[in-house]
């Protein structure tokens, strides 16, 4: 009887120690998943793959590392490695799998998305912006220009690029249709922290143009520019080839929006007037010269002396 109790105690101790070790492994796996997520956000996909592999070894029954591995391999263009792990993820995660898994798998396999889905095409200026769908904390799906399948219904498109403000668009995807959304990213002006702010708003017409704010060029031609900036005076320069350059000093006050509407004027009429003025000057100058000659003839300007050669008799 005593031996039996000793065996039971040993078995209980082994199970307890195994449970403690298992809890520690799960905690380590979660830590590896967090590190992988940070690397995905920095687009260091190879480092992310390393962390996902460690997490998978620590928690082999979990489906999360398989999804991360598939998305990271696909982001690197390694569809051969991405397909099997995404398929394994979908096999394990039968209850509400992440939409990116099937979409990425379909893209890697070159097959159309699930029957009844639609597509969303995301473009940005400048291009190369990160695209996230529905969840701002999810892994990046890809970079603009970007096209991916989505299930029908409302979706939130998050477009982000370092140095620019995030843009969010709400779209409704319809079965079998393509929804296109285009985003012009607004750069973050360098600001000093802690200063009271206002808003600078510039609207341009009738065409888009290049905008420079306090010497900083805003990328690409645009019809407007808006930004939250510290209160103060901002020099706004709007220029476009073929149009007169406009320079404005705009005062931004605390908590208020300073709006400036700028209408560009073609310099074609001005150039035409300049050429007309030159032509008129030439005509007037020619007229003055002709008048001087005529006055000389009427009022006895001496004729030039005649020149005669020597006459020789034959």
C-alpha cells in the first residue's frame, strides 16, 4: 500500500511539473508571437519568420504561428513556402479563420477567391503604402497598388506610410464586383511637441499643382492640402508649369482652421500681351524712322552727292 501511494505521489508531481513547464512554454510562445508581430510591422519578414518558427515549436497545437508564417512568406514572394502553412492554418482553424489566410492562399495559388466574394483595389499617391483591412492592429496585407479578394459587406481600408498621416476609407464589397479606392496621403509636417495647434487648409483650382509649405515640398500635384500644425504664420507657395506662381502667408490661430482658396491663372494671356507689346514697339519704332525720312525729303534734306565716272571719247 505504501508503494502505491508513493507511485501516485510521483505521478502527481510529474504531472504538476509538466503543467508548470507547459505554462512556461506557452508564455514563451506568446512572447515570440509578439516579437514576430513587431517585425511584421517593420517589414522585416525574415526576422518575423524566425520568431514564428520558434513559437510553433513551443506551441505546436496553436494555429496562430501557421498564419503568421504564411503571411510572412507571401510578403517575401515565397508562395511555395506560404501555401502549405496557410493550408495547415485553415485545416486547424475551422472556426472563423482570419480572412487574410484564404485571400493570401488564393493569390499564391493563382486561383479566384472563394465563390461569391468581391475584390477591392487600393491605390495611393505616393505608392508603396501599407494596407490593412478592418483591423488597424492586424498584419499588413500588402502595399499599394494592391488588389485583394474580400467577402461581401462593409470593410474598413487603412492606408499608412511612414511620414504621412494614416487614411481610412469605408467601402462596401459586392459579390463578383471590384471596388476601387484611391487615397492621396498627406505628409506630416515636422512639428514641435506640446505647442498649441490649429489647422491649415489650402484649396487649389481649377487644376492641381505643387504645394510648398514653409519650404517643405508636398509630394505630387494636388487640388488641396490640409494639416494640423502649430499656431503661427505659414508661407504657402503653389506652382504649376504654364500658370503664375502664387505665394501666400497664412496665419494659423490656436484651435481654428485657416482656409485659403487659391485660383491659378494661366500665364498664356500674359505672354501673349508681352509679345503684342514687343510687336507694337517694333511698329512704332519703324513708324518714327519713316517719319524722319519723310520730313527730310520735304524740308530739303540735301541729296547725297552724285558720283560720275570719267567720260572717254572713242
